[in-house]
């Protein structure tokens, strides 16, 4: 079974089992890369061909203009993560990879919510935003845009709160993460 | 000087003595620089032939092979050799022309996104954005291709940049902060491995292409004979340990010997060196070597515990690690007598299940006999290349390779049409050695055009087509696993290989008689220039023994 050369037919369930990924805790990989063209494609391509899903991915400059930082979150049990970091290390432009421990990491993402709000609802929404330390950044007669920064959990909690009002659109940056303490991430 | 002249200077500085390539619009400037540039260039008839020739050259010599192609279709024709070099860790630098920068992204004539298309199958690639980058990129490409786990590196040069004037200064350093292969091997881990080996009752050394790549064959022999360790090699590792040898079990894997596969199955400790536990080795992973602990030595950390978890991982190249391991192992002074029972068991398998076949009662040439005849005709001393299929497995089984870099084939990717151009590259790299290709009739035509290259340049390869008029391995699988229903595997008697050879300006011969085959082969080998021989063999013969796909070593048949 499972071998493409043999005659036995495969059931859909078997196919699914063969392609399903082990899931474990969320991993935040912080990757320092040389700031060269095509680096992001190499990383994304590696994930695609090795069969790993990227949950979120952010790229941005660092204090050194030769170097960029990619922060990506993936779902996976320890073994495949080990394989992914080893494969990432093989990319010539990848300088350093850290699989950040949640307890030793400050992680943030930014989200923008466009919520339907006429009249009475607007006040209530603004109260909720305040509780989440969000900011109202745009108001029109029919909608407000609220900016929220925080951990993924907080963003998701806020989403749950405003959804009943009529969530028109939501945009999230994906997490960036920095290690706690004096040492560099 | 012009950037393209700097390219020639870089190649010379890297010690390149030959380039395989084919010119086109986008690399016209480069080809202008070849005239009087001091680099030998072999004009191939198809870029894939050039790519495989560069691989054959690299595998035979241990040096970096080089292939050139133009943009668009020239570059896309290189995809198969690039992927092949990636799978088998072959150091090759590919230099492609690209449309001029102002045309990039506009679907210009003969534009293809070469960097994008090749990205999943290169060790690294360089898209040249300024002509001044060219010398460093080429230098770093060679460094990356040959160090660590070797592999293909591509440099894509837009036509306008290659024509630019630059200040050329020889590059002597590399600046690759993200690339520092570890070759030494951790001393503590090596000591652990030595201890485990000394304690093992049923050890097996499982060596792969990494031993050949690291030029570690001598180290392997020294280590294996520092005790009486049984040794098996993968398809890619053949020759790393000399065959025959009283510690040699034969090749392992799908068409390996029973002695090798059963030894792996019953081993209590497997020492993998430069091998990657491919599915053709392990068969059913959950039942692979169920009693064994694993030492895994590999220069590529990502190979360790990828398929089979290693108990003692050692990141380092085979040469460095084996040198340390021998010292550590000798220091322990293990008792070789502990392996006596294990050898009795192994000898039992060897006696009961030798490689063999039923010979024909008449003049008919059995394919296995053909390989044995070539061994005899060449004194076992030829460099042998092959295509992919039954003939490849028979060549691996029956041509006992006494030294590394004598067996050149496409293992990982399994590229049909690899053998003939690879032989061409090997012959150019090793002009003093006899280079033969055992080709399949299904495979050989995929790059038969390179016979013209061989004829034009008097490259004296001797190609022996094992002609059964079938895509033999596919036919075998249809016979065994698909109820004997043959679907599109009969290639008939086309083409007439003797006429084909003659049309290309090579010598064409046809052998059909077992009784005179060895002498006939000697005659073919003694013929000047390239020779293509149509050897008619038994039409329906199966490659045995065999572990049916996805099964355990215990399930070997035939």
C-alpha cells in the first residue's frame, strides 16, 4: 500500500493520512537572512516543497541594512520542526535561526478591524476597543476602523468580541517576536 | 576588461579545464570570450547532454564540472541535469545566459525565469545584477558546489551585463556568512560511536555516495578492516569498498543481495556513512532494521534523523570522521572474536543466496552474462556509466567495482539518458582510462545525439546497449505487479543502432552470440573513437533479487 508502483488502489482516507501533518505547539521561528533578492522565495519555496504550512510570515529590516529578519509561525511537532530548521540552515542566505520559546519571548502582531457601526453601537465598540487598548483610527457614519496590537490570543479575543457587530474586514500583520533579556534574538 | 573575459579568468583560476555547452543569443558575449580565452569548450548537441557530461566529468574526477547554456530553452534543457546533480550531490556549476536587464519580466524572446525555475533543485544560485558582481559570484559558486555536501550551483548572467567593462581583480576569498559546512565531526560523538561499535555483536557498515564524494574510500577500508566489520554499499557508494572482498556483502536495497539486506535486518548496530536511508534502501520504513541502533555520519545535518532516527549522530564528512573513528576504535582494542557468530550467520546467507541467474542453453545472451562479459573484457578496470532501469541494476550487481569513481550512474533522480553523455564527460576528465557505458535501449536515445559530439571530438567512449526491445524495468513491474498486462513498454527493433552509430560518425556493431561476446567486446574496446554496440539480450528477464516496493527486507523475492 502507499507505493505508487503497485496495483493496489488507495482509499481517500489513506491518501489523507499520508499527507496529513503532525501538529504540535505553535513554533515561532526567527530567521536572520542576508538582504538579497530572492531570499524570501527560497524560504517560502522550501516550506512548500517539504510540505509545511506557514501560519504567518513577516519580513522586515533590522538595525543592519545588510540583514533582514523573517519571523514565521508554523504548527508542527518537534521532529518536523527540527527537520525544517535544518533544511532552512542549508539555504546559503540564511544566517541564523531561532525557534523561540514562548515563555522567553515577547511576541506582537498588529491588526486592523473594520466594523459596521451606526449610532448606538459605536459607543459600545469604542468601550471594547479601550479595554483591549485598541485605537479607533477611522470613523465614518457606517463603520469604524480599530487598531489593536498584542499577542495572537488577544487579537483573536478582540475579533470574537467585535464579530457580532458585523466585521466587514480584518487585516493582520502576523507576529514579530523578540527574545527577553539582554541577549540578541 | 569585459565581464565575459573575467568569466574566463575566473574559470582558469578555479582550475577548470573543460566546459560543456551550447551557445545562443543571450550568451553570445560569453562565447566570444571562449575564442582565445584559454578554456577548452566541448560543443554538445543538447544542453541536457552538456549538463550530464559535466556531471560525469565531476563524478569521475572529483573536480567541479561546468556546463553553459543560453537563456530560455537553453536553460530549461538543463533542468534535468541540475536536478540530477542535486539528488546525487554532484558538484557542477551551471552558467546560463539571460535576456538583457531591460527585457527582464517582459516575456522577452527566449526569456525564462531560470533562477525561479531552478530554485528548488539547486544548492544555491546567483542572479547577476551588476557586472562587477560576476567574478565573486562565480568564485563563490565553485566554493559552494565543491564544499560541504556537494551540489549544483547556477549563475544567471543577463546579456547586457556580460558585455560590460569591469575592473577585474582575482577573488581569493569567499564572503558567505550563512554557509559554514562542518566537516570535522565531534570528537565526543566519535568516541561514543567507537564504544558502540566495540560493544556490538551484529554490526554492519552501510556506506553511501558520501564516502565517494569525500574521497574517503581508503578511510572506509581502514576502518572496516580495523575489525571484521561487514560492509555494504548503496548504489551510489559502489566502489567505495572494493569488490570482491571477504568483508563485502554486496549492494543493499531493493535489488541488493540477500546477505546485505538480511544483515541489515538482523543487525544490532548500523553505522551509516554518507548515506541517506532512501526508500530504495529501507523498503517499509516501520520494519527497517528493527533491532538496530544507528550511528549516522553525514556532512549534511539535515540528513541525520530525516528518515530514520539516529542514536549517535555525527555531522562531518566521511574522510575526517573515519580518520578519527579508526583511532578511537583501535584505542579500545575490541575483541574480534565476538563477531564470529555473526559471520557464521552471514556466511550462511552468502552460501545459500549467491547472486545468480539461469544461463541460456544456446547462443542467447542473458543480460547478467553481458555485464560479466564486459567485466572480463575490461579486466574489471573500466569506468562504467549507465542509464536507469534493469541494465543499471544488473551492472551494479555483476560488475564488481574495485575502486571509487568507477561507477557513474543516476541514483536519486533516476534519469534515463544519463549514461552516454556522462561517459563522454568522464572520458574527457580521465583520458587515460577506458570509459564504457552500459546503456538501456529505452534510455540511450534520450541523449544519443551526443554521439555526434564524441565523433567530432574523438571521445572514445564504448557504449554497450543492453537491448531487449523493452522499457525493461517498467515491463518487469507490469509483469509482477500489474497482472502481466503490458502497457506501452515494447520499443521493438527501432532504431537500427548500427546505422545510427554510423550516421553519427561513430562505429556501430551488433553482438548476438554468447560464445564470442567477450572477444567481440574486446574488439569493440580496441576500436578507435566512439563505438556504439547493439547487444541483443534475452527479451523478458527480470532483475532479481528484489524487495517488492514498500515491503521489508525479509520479503525479498527471486
